[in-house]
C-alpha cells in the first residue's frame, strides 16, 4: 500500500467544453498515456472529424456504441497525484451521456466540471437547456459534495482575467444554489490543449494574474469523504467479464465498495438471486490486495458461481445481510426543471447505480418546505418542489413480471439509497429512499 488516499473523480460539462482533451492531457503529462496511445488517438480523432483532438482521452474515442437498454458499464482509469490515488470514472461510448453520468456520479467523490471560457460558449452551456446546470444538479443530487470547476480554452481570450472573473461570478452563486458549499467549490483557469495549469503553469500571460494551484495540485487536496466501513458490504457491479491475469482467471467483476470491507476468501451473495460465490482474488488498481474497503474500486475474481447469475447492477453482499429487493418504496425527491408537471401515475425511468428500470410515480404524498410538510396529497408537483412520493416499479414492455431492484433506505445506506428519475430523456427529479413498502 502506497498510503495514498483513494478518491473517485467524474468529469462533467457541456459537450465540447474540452473534457476529453483535458483528461487526455492530464494522463499524458503524468506519463499514464503512452506515446503510442497518443498517436492512435490523434489518428482516430481525425477520422471522426475532430482535428485538434490530439490529446483526447483514450476512453472517449474507443468503445463501440453499445445500447443494452437497462445497464451501463463504467470503465475506470487510474492516476496518481502526490497524495491521492485517483480513479477516473467513465462510461465508454455512450451516446446518451446522462445515464452514464448518473452511473458514474453515483460512485464519485469529486466532480471536475469543465466549462468553455471562449466568447459566447460559456453562456451557451450555462443557459437553460445547456448541460452545465443539469450536470451540476445531478452530481450534487447523487451525493458528490466537492466540485472543481476548470475554466478552459482561456487561450482563446488571451488569458483574460476579466473573462475568467466573469465566469466565476456567474457560476459561484449557481453552484451554491445547487448545494455545493463555498469551501468545497474550487475554480481554476485552464488551457487543456496546451496543458496550461494542468500540471504546471508556464503561460506568461496567465502567470501575470494567477499563481494559485494547478489542476493536479487541486486534485491532490481533495478531501476524502468519511467511508461507511462499518455498514454491511455493498458492491454494485459495474462490469462482468472473463478475467485472465498472471495471478487469476475465471469470472471477474468490477465495482466500487459503497460500504463495508471485503477480504480474500470471503463468501458473498449476488443479489438478485441466491447464489453465493467465494472471493479468490481482489485487485485494487491492477494490483492484487488482501482486502478492500469502502470507497475503493475493485476487480474481484470469483469462484463457485456461474457468470449467468452476475450482471451489471448486481449487488454483492455478505451472505447473512443481503440488500433487499424492492418493487415499491417512498422517496423524498427534488423536482428539477420540468416541461410538464408530475402527477400521480406519471410513468418514469428509475435510475439506481448502473441500473435503470421502468417505474411509475404512483402517489404524491406531500410537499415540504424546509423540512416541514406544507401540503398533503398534492395533485401536481411543479419544478423546484421537494416532495414525498411513492414509486412503484412496473413491468417492462412485453412482460408481465414486475421487476425489482436492490435498494436500501438512505438512512441505512446513503449510497444505496439514492435514485434519479427521468422521463422522455430528461432528468425530472432526484431523491433519497425513505421507506421500503414491498
Ligand atoms: P468534450 O466534448 O468536452 O470532451 O470536448 P473535447 O475534448 O472533445 O474538445 C472539444 C474541442 O475543443 C476540440 O476541438 C478540442 O481540440 C478543443 N479544445 C479543448 N481544449 C482546448 C483549449 O484549451 N484551447 C483551445 N483553443 N481548444 C481546446
């Protein structure tokens, strides 16, 4: 063990803000991306028509467009800062970025939000319908407390401090309203393409007015949240594959420990199902480890289980304390910007970790303000409302069987108790599970 603390990072922001370029540049400057991969990326990106995509992040361009309907696999890349071991979460090749982001953000400790600082572009991303707002709301709703905002492409405005300040002044109050505290919100000027202020700041024009931390310094100081080591083990599986390494082979799964601890030799149960497997090998950051703890991303090699019983979205649990399978529950939700209001019976898609399932908002129980119920049994929910609702899963099209989902109340397990609700490709609410009905 290096003694470094683990953090998981998700990168968000409006399309074309420079997310891929920035992560590609960061990995390259850290020596995590080889010259060969860099050339391959350059070639690949020319093909897809992004000429200056030189540093575009390997994972972004790769990966076939898979659409498996209900599950999203999360790929991880690792890099190190002096005091942190950072897991970068990404969903390769997903055209619809939001479900992938939900799945990633549910596992993240910190979000890096990239905004395009060039003339007109920040405004386009920040106005209604732009992705900057939705992404900020989403990551906060999914439990991410810390946000680093990189104001990118400042080369296009000659490293203007006025432009930088203008963007910070617009974003700061918005991020506060989205629930990020000032001490957990950091702003940075960036030039991803040329690597300005990524590992070092050698840009004379920027140095004139900025001598704060670089991106890597900032990530190095991200506070590590308290991990629920004491709660029962929960590992929502984000990938299942046939593993083959020098030390192990067989059925392998990867995912993040939401809570608890795990040791080699432990017997674990895969929910849904009654199957029990034994943990043969644990890998943390590609190295085998005797144990893993809450907050770590792991790959596990399992024995005694047929991979048919494992899927993306399966939750690995202690045999004696499995996560409940739920078809109906109440949740306290925050309603986002909506086209049309929510009424009882509204069909939605329920997102939980890497799963999404058809559901119905079956009852509107109450609207609250500052923790007090102000209206019982409302007829509609408008944007901005905080409400308690009943959510019922419903059969997928062409099926008569109502699906169930492994889920807990937020009081029992914070990470297992968060849900997002979408309708027609739009995120309409985020919430926490209050009570399990059945
Ligand atoms: P993503 O959609 O957020 O991943 O954005 P990309 O990384 O694909 O970048 C979008 C475009 O912005 C590409 O053409 C990049 O070359 C360009 N770009 C990214 N960073 C910078 C920068 O710092 N300066 C300039 N001038 N262009 C940049």
